[in-house]
């Protein structure tokens, strides 16, 4: 509707411009072809100021009436055109915002592809980057592959100001460096805003987000479900073997692929039933360890990265050692006290949650859940001891924060406010947060 109003105003303006140009052309032609011709006869007879003018009777009747009618018509046109122009102003303003968003999104995409995609992946879907860990003196300890989070949910957890702060100043001690000029980076304030606009454009819908959260939980229980359902496991293995055996037989390959899809669908349904049947702390453990959607990434040592093996696969880069593998155990044994032990909730970027820390921090599960829901605010303490200075260190997991520090949402971005005026939900549901709290309070 806004675009239609803006288009109507634009068309009317074009029509007026065309009429003005045609009228000016006619005026020029008349003056050149007719008015500019040489006069014939005596100047005394032909000069305009020598000719007899209209009489008073003519001036005060038809000429005066024409002038009055022309003035009245002009006033009517002005009286009608101004309100119509005013009515179209919201459409023009919305059109400007929409066009500005498109421009910012396009430029932000270019900035992202040039500077961010190598780590965060195409479309902000996440990736990895090679880096190293060092001791307090800056001495090299080990080469690692850091699991870089997807950005498709960033504005569910962080406010626009917090995302801007991270872009400007980085996020120590992660590999995320300072990109904005205030933090010594190469990007101007407008370029950072363009990046934020692009990040907004790739955010998942609430339905997609909940699907991603559930996908992570299903993946974690896959092996347990297959172990508990040997018949399903055997049928899935047979279907996968049939796909491999089909070879160039397209009909057989298609039939086998359909069988695999049916088995995967059954496994998915069984896994979801398995998750629902778990006790609250057990579901909380799955949610706690659910990658970018969980808590272990910040609260568990070494959860965000994997060791890189001493040998490299030719043409494929360094070998990434799986957690719990013999290669990782060897590296851990060799490094000893130089690296932290892998203790769930043992503290990394975020504080240690073990040994009853959450019980001391929050008297009740409700207070604990409230903090997980809204996260920390700049300069606002939390819990029994009023700890933490906020600033986005602890994101919001149960509420779309928009602009939590100033309590105002940017009219330009406005991610958390939907078109119908309602507020976008958070990344996790209240029940999921309650499960996480039940797990954390038992660490």
C-alpha cells in the first residue's frame, strides 16, 4: 500500500513535469517562429505601446471574469493538491526506509562476503577458522580449529547496540577481532550499520529457529536412539547399503533413497519421542550442549574449538581431532596444565557454573530462569551478589531484546517488532529454559 501511494505520487509528478516541458517548448516555438518575425509597416502603428488598448467595458467584464475564474481555479488546485501531497507523505517516507534498507542490505552483503564469510560461512550459516591458543604471556600452546557460530540468530540473543559493540570492538578471547573504527578496525560507522542490516536480513523466522534447536537435540540423541532400537538401526543400515549398491541403476537408487528418507523420518519421530520422555535435567543437558543455541559454548572449557593434529591431509588442510579421540587424548596429556580440563559448565568465556555456583547466585529456579531469559544489562547487577556489568556478555535466550539497554528499538531496524505490532519470541521457550535451569542447578 505504501509503495502504491509512492508510485501514484511519482506518476503525478512525472505528468506535471511533461506538461511543463511541452508548454515551454510551445512557448519557445511561438517566440522564434512568430513573435520574432520582422514587423511590417510603421513603428508608430505597429509598436505595442502605440496601439489603442481595450476599453474599460471590455476590461471590467470578460477580461476581469477570466482573471477571477483563473485565480479561483488555481486556488482550488492548490487546496486539493496540498492535502493529496500530505496524504502521500507516509508512503514516501516508508518508500525511503524500504529503499534505504535495500541499499544497506546490499552494501552489507558486500562487506560480509569480503570480510566475514571466510569465518562465518556463506549466508551467515557458521563455519570454522584456524587459530591458536596461547598462555598468559602470549606464548604458543596449540593450533586449533575454532567453531565460528552462525549469525542467523544473532539478533534473537543480542540487541542491535550489542551487535554493534561486538563488531566495533571484537569479542575477546575469541578469534572475533575488532572491525569498527572505534576499536581500531577498518570499517566506518555506516559500514558497520550496513553489516547489521545484512545480518537482520538473514535472521531465521521463529518457526525455523525452533526447528534448528530441535534438530540439534535430535542429532545428540541419534546414537542412543539407534542403540535402543536395533530393528530401526538395522533397517536404516540396509537402506543405506542399498543406495550404495544401486550404482548406475537410477530406478534402484531412487527406490533405495526413498527408503532411506522413510527410515530417517521414522528415526526423527522416535528421537523426538525419546527427548520428550527424558526428565527435565536430562533435556536441559541436551539444550545446554546444543551448539550456538546452548550454553556450553561459553560455560564449558574447550567446547568452542577442536585441536588440530600435528599432521596434515595433503590438499585438505590440518586434521581436526574429534573430542574424546585418541589423538585428542594424546595432545591433552602432552599439554597438561597448559590447557583447562573439559568440565561441563566448568567456566570459559562465561563463569563456572559447577559446585553449586548457580544455587549461590540465585535463591530460586524462577530467578535463575528469569536471568537466562533476559540476559545481562549494561551496569545492572544480577543475582544475590549483584555481579556482572552486563554489556551483552550474557545474551538473552528467552526474549527478543531489540534494544535492551536503552529500552528503545531503532526505527530503522526494529527487528523484534513484527508488522502487526507484536513482539518476536525469543530463541528458546520458557519450558526449554526451565529444563536448562534444572540441569545447571544440579551441576
